[in-house]
C-alpha cells in the first residue's frame, strides 16, 4: 500500500505546471512507454501469449490463417493493380473469407485524429492492396481503392469472432460475420468496437471473390438503457400479451 501511495504522489507531481487535460473529471496523462515501471516479479507480462492482450474475450478468433509475416514479402511496394493473388487463397468460400480477414488482421490505418499504439502497428498499410484484390471486378467498380483504404481510417487491429455460412442465394454464397476492431482516438487510447453484417461471394472462374459486404455497428448502450425491444420479458408481455392477447400467465425468466 505504501508503494502505491508513493507512486500516486509521484505521478501527480511529475508535471505540476502543465496545463490540465481533464477526462471524466480527472487529470489525464497519456500512457508512457519505454520508462522503467516498478513491478513485482509475479506481475511480469507473459510474452508467450500476446493474443490475450489484443481482445477482452478469451474465445478464439477465426482469422488466423496468415501464420507469419513472410507471407507479405512478395507484395512489398506494389500497387493494388500490380498484385495477383495466389489461387490457393480463394479456392473455396471459407478460404476466401478467412484469408481475406486474416490478411486484414495485420492492417492498420490510424490517423492524426484517431491515434493508438506506439509506432507502426502490425504490417501497417501493406495488407490493404492485397485484400482489395479479393473483390470482384463489379465490386471494385463500385468502390475505388482510395475509398476502400479511407473506410479503415482509425482502425488499428481487426478480429473475426463469428462466421457462419448461410443458405446459398442463386449465384451468391452468403455469410454472417461479426467483427471486433481496435480503434484509435483523440485521447491516444484505443477502444474495442464491434460490428455484425453479411458478406456475399461470387464464383469467378472457379475462384470465390467478394461481391457484396454490409456491416452494422453495435451500440452497447442501447440494450441496457433504451427500448423495451431489447428486454426479452417486455417483448413477450407487450407483443404477445398486450397486443395479441395470447398470454394467460407469463412465467418469470430464469
């Protein structure tokens, strides 16, 4: 306890004349790196398992097909229109989706307004022109490369946490996906954000390319604070009880 008190006193006296930045009512200081930190032997970081520091959940991620950075060697200093994807990346629908997001897992497009990290993160912007080649020609006509790159502004890391193949639709192979991103901010700290949506593949010369994608942002303050539609008991009571008069007695949820 004495050690903690000394550290707190030292922290508040580091910059006594500095203009205060307030966050949530407290004096805010950006995280510092490369400085000695007092810690006990038992608090040392286990570098053998870095993945647990990339996300708040212990459930495994799905986009792990790119095992080492040597994968990116043939693509250095190439524009998107100079890249030819190996056919092995898009032979099956599952391979297309997982390879696409495995490549993007190493990508970042942090900006001056959405900062995060301590320098280059992952493979920086190298993965973006590679990933862009997973799209059909029609998709690339609808979305230019510059628009595609800009759509990742503020993103520092990307995980796939759910992927489910849906029933085929004519010449399309659809999937449901859920993504977990680490995004930068003006405060220099990073946040986890979640999205769900749909991705549709089209078979092109025996290879599967991405032809459509749509994502919906998840807002975690909606469910607990707003709308009875988020409360299962209220949905049953209102829709099937008040509206449809189908309930004689509603049992509590356990």
